[in-house]
DNA sequence: GTAATTGCAAAGGCTTTGCTTGCAA
DNA sequence: TTGCAAGCAAAGCCTTTGCAATTAC
C-alpha cells in the first residue's frame, strides 16, 4: 500500500516524531482508538476495538505499543503495576514513593507530604475508606544507573 | 497435635476473634512472619519465609489467607491491583476513585480533592515525576449490592 | 459433629518472548 | 537498503479453583 500522507495523519506523524517513534499504521489506529476510550482500558479492551479496524493485528503488538507509548509519555499507567500483589501490615499513617523504572516501593510518612487533601464533593455516593498517595518518580539507584 | 494455648498465642487468637477468623496454625505463622517483614512483600516472598517454619504449607494457602486478611482489614494492599494493566490518555490534572470491591476506577478532578499535598523533605534523592492519589472506598453500585 | 481450612495439582488469566516476514525512512 | 515493527505461536509468570483429607470450635 502506497499513498502520500493525508491531512488527517499529519498530527499523528508529528506526535511520533516528537516522541522518537516510527509512525506505523497500527500505532496510529491504536492511538486514535484510545482517544475514543475516555476511561482506563486494559490492553485486551483496546485490542478488541483496534481489531475492528485492523482485523489482522495481534495482541502482542498492542502490548508492545502500549508499553512504548507509556515509556515515551504518550500514555500513563493508571497505577504502577508491580507484577504481583503487594501487601503490608504497617499501621502508621503513610504513603508510598514508587520508582517508575524498577518499581521499588518506599514508605513515606504522611507528615512529610505536607498539607493533605481534604476530600470534598465526591461524585455519586462514593463511600470513602481511605486514600493512598503514590509519589511517582525515579529512585536514586535508577538515576545512577541511567547516567552510566 | 493437641495442646493448651500458650501465652504467646493469646494475642493472635484475640486478633482472629476480633476479625471473625478461625485461628489456625498456618494463619498464625503467616501473621507472625509478616510482622518481621516491614516492607511490601509479595505472596511468594511471604511463602518462602513461612515455609521455613511450616515446610508443608502450600502457596495456595498463603494466597487464600492473604486475601482473607486483606478482606478483614488485618493487612492492606499496597496499591489496588486491577488484575491487568490499565492505561489512560487523559491529560487533565486528575486522580482516581477506586472501588475496593469491584475495582472500578473513576476519574476525579484535581480541584475536587481540595488542598493538594506539597511535597517536601523527600527521602534520599528521589526525583519526583508526578503524584497519583487514589481515593479508596465502595462505589454506589457495590453499596447497593451489599445491602441486599 | 459440623463447618471451615489445608494441601495438592491442575487450570486459567495476563503478559512477554523468539523468530520470520514485512514495512518505514 | 537497513533497521525497526508486526504477526504468530509458544512459553512464562502469577493467581485461582476443585476436591479429598484434616482441623477448629
């Protein structure tokens, strides 16, 4: 298939250029489909929708591109995903720092966060149990590793 | 094996009674082991430690009891685990409400959280990218389901 | 005695990997 | 043309489930 870039593909090609990504048809459709999914879709859900436009696409391609988009800042992970369930017994009021590279979790005392959010106007009868704050960034060890 | 409860088992038996749990040997060791693990262990890591004291224990038992402890409030999940990766494209400043029953995620505008945390005194050279607040509780639908 | 729990093994979901063919620059 | 990407299928975690044997109350 060969054709000159249409007007509609311009912005996507620029987005790819800005993020150092090769502009493929699959990536474009993936991105466009995600724009129509305002929630927090799983790779499987995205796959189902993309498949309507590219029946031959594989789930592995969806995973690969989602990871790439997240890595390049086009998408965000809704919460850091640690590969397996993590539990804790710590009862003191605290939150977490999560390294976006190595996924290491470190406790942070609540008072070190400064002012706390005061929950107000919560939509539709949601009954609050607690809130959890993740400070996301790069830990010292990963910063050191990056520099090398 | 039959013996009268020792002095040391008292607190654990009370803890079980308080949370409506049967006091089994496996549960007690699991709980004691977790008290010596201050971080955020995975079920596998807990299993390895418990196995030193109860070689015959199975990983399935560890999983079952961890879930039970979480359900009864003895342990906490470090972050809500959605079963699969979730991503989003939403660029507006926002955070999330997560239902601890059905794991549904709903966006919440940052301004509806009221005052925001001001990050200060972050331990050991952690380079902050962003922070993510999860308001954890029961959504309206699950509240309704519970009542019935 | 009755109900709940354990251990085992098998099954199930989600995600990644290796490799060949095809496409982008 | 040269390397990056896609598709496919197989493998790899992590976690749950079903069931018989055992234990707690």
